[in-house]
């Protein structure tokens, strides 16, 4: 066997080695603390720490558990992910180690499922290399954000159910057993209840390699897709009822702006998963805004052409075509948050790369065969050494990223080091410091963030809140007044609420008048009503 050094009968043993090595690389994360969005979910709120609240997770948006109910541009609905947090809490309470263990186990299971997926999708002569796809996925450093960060769990959990649904659904196709096809559809529904991006998997089923290789007619493909499509329709129906709409964007202008980022996002994502680079917490909007708008449209057009080529070539390269379409379709929803201050990048790549790595392995191995790389021992040794070195570098970068998540200081410090001209690292470090009573120390970081992004409401408000907490209410009130009178209409309620908070100790009558105006002008904003009720209660006492 000319490929015995990299695959053959050894592939099952190699996937075990990959899983064990992954666990060793990630083991230090068990001592990491709650960071970033973990704090409002697991520390400042008690909702996930009471299993009796689980039914409410299915009746509210995801941010409900963090006591954040004001309208947001892109809403999320992930009740099953929140349910797993509640189950973790039963065992470990507010200790982060239990949540880390669960994330680790989910990631290891995803690694094994990628291996099983590769065994199904790869062409027969390349299936011995399924473990390579699993290793590539497992050690990819940027993906660490999804499984090292506790609240990133929605991506690994969604991926786990997506991969399981594909494998069960495929087995149902080959065995003609309806029960397996129903089970596949049910698992797909579970994936959607973990994270909405799973919806992108549905259209890729038309190009499923087994159906393509069998030359399945369009009627057979439609029938095969019927149960997953039913699951998707059920999810969208529930989501629409719960959120009062799909909650997928902030209007046509936001949608157009997001679509413009698609090509940049695809190129950025491909670079991150293929070229070993040091990962860090990123803010996509601050990375993409400086890019020329014309260039963004050109890259988007190029990405569309790439997808068309994948569609046109799906019969010649079924594994590669399907994986490219899977990658693009599950990555596409990320454009909606690429225009918002939502720090994060690597976690968005987790599900897309679970499919793409399989197709890349298929084309790479086929290419090596064509050039005769496996025909001689020296060639096989060179390939094995190259693959080993590549995974070793990725594993080292992933290990370093685990350390970044030790606490907020290390996480945001790494972001400031790698992106010193971006505001989000300074803003979130300052906000984290302010939340634990270190507002005076936080002010320079928040002031720096506002100087870098002077019109971003998120950073403005964090700065004003730190001023209030450090006893500088008049300055906070002055700034909030300026912002409320000059900011975008959609941001005015938040500025008003900050203004109210600044005035309530020094000028309670003025604060009450502002709260009444806030409720009058923005009656649907819960924050305005909550502040008015609180001020009225204080006045009555």
C-alpha cells in the first residue's frame, strides 16, 4: 500500500492519537476563568443556574439569560445551548471548570464526527486520510475561540448536531430506512436550536456527494431533503413567534452593507483556516471598515464566481464542491455581524471549516497522487513530515490561544497587542475593570477606545458608565447630553438612559424628567420604563 505511512489500516489508530493529543493541548483551559460574555451569563445573572428556567429559554431570545432585553440589530435564539448551561450548573454551580470540561468533550466529539464525515464524503481511494481532515479541524488555532471560550459553546454544539444529522441522514439514504431519515431531521432541528447558522446546511444537501456520485435525479434529491427542510421550517416558525420576526438584520441598509462584506469575509476565513497565524479576539467591523468599498464588492463578486464554479463542477469533484458550498453557506450569516461591534471571528469558522477541511483533504491527496508523491518512500516520508510539522505549528498556536482566555486581562491584552489601533480591546478591558469596581483604572482604556472610535455608542456608553462609577457624574451627564442631541436616532434611548443614570444622584428631579421624556418618545424601550419606575419608587420612599 503506497499510502500506508499516512493512512491505510492505521487511520483508526491515528484518529485516536489526534483526539488524545487534542485533549492534552487543551487541558490547561480547565483553569481558565469566566471571560467576556461569560460574566453577564454565569456571574451576574442566575437564570442559567436554575433548571426550572429551562422552559423560559425556549420563549425568549438568547440574551434573556444575561438580563438584556432591549432590542438589538441581530437577535439570537439558542435555547438548547442555554439548556446545556443549566445542566452544567446542576453539577458545578458557578465554578467555570465544569463548563470547560463540557466544552472540551463536545469539541473532541466533533473531531471524531469530522473523521466519520470524511469517511463518507471522501472519494474511496482517499478515505484512509479521513484522520487528516479531523486533525486539521481539531488543531486549527482560530477555531479555539469556539471551544476554549465557555459562551462560545453554541458553535461546537451546533456543529456536533449538524455532523451527527448528516451521518444519520446519509445512513438513512443508503438503507432506505425512514426512521433514520426522521432521526437525521430531528438532529438537524436540534442543531438549529443551538445556533441559527445551521440553516445554511440545508441547500448544500442538494449537492451531497453520495447523491451526486449516484446520479440521483432532482425528484430523488428533493425527497431526500424533505425532512431536513421540514425541520428548518419548524425552527423558523418558532423563531418568528418568539422573536416577533426573524431578527436577522436591522433593515435593508444593514443587509446591503453586510452583503458587501461577504467576499472579504470568505478570503479572511480561508486565510485563517489554511495559513497558521496567531489567533486573537477580533472585531470584524474594525477590520473591514478601512477596506475600500469597491474592493469589497470585487471580492464579493469573486466569491460568487467561486461558488458558481463549485456548483458547475460538482459532478467532477463532488467532495470539494460540496465542502466549498457548505463553507460558504454556513459562513454567510456572519456578514450580518461583520458590521456590528461583536468581538469574535474564530468561533464563526467552526461549523464552516468542519465541512471545508474534508474537501481540502480530498483535493490535496488527489493532487499528491497525480504528482507521484506516494510512489516512493522518500516522497511519503516528506509528505508525512510536512503534515506533521503543519499540525505541530497549529497545535502550538492553539495552546497559546488557550492561555489568552485565562482571564479578561489576558484576553483583551492580547487583542490590544495584535490590533493596537482598534478600539474594542481597550473598551472591553475597561468595561471589565469597571464591572469589578476598578472604574478609575478603567477610564484611560475607555477614553482610548472612544478616541479611536468616537461615534461608536457601545464605547461611549461604557466610558460614561465608568465616569459615573468613579464619581464624575457631571462629566458623564455632559457627554450623554451631547450624544443624545447629536447621535443616530436609534442610539438616543441608550444615551438618554445613561444621562438619567448620571443625573439621578446629583439632580433627581432632572433625572425624573428625562425618564418621563424617554418613555414618552420611546415607549417600547424597556430600559426607559425600568428607569422611570425605579426613580418613581425612590421618590415615593
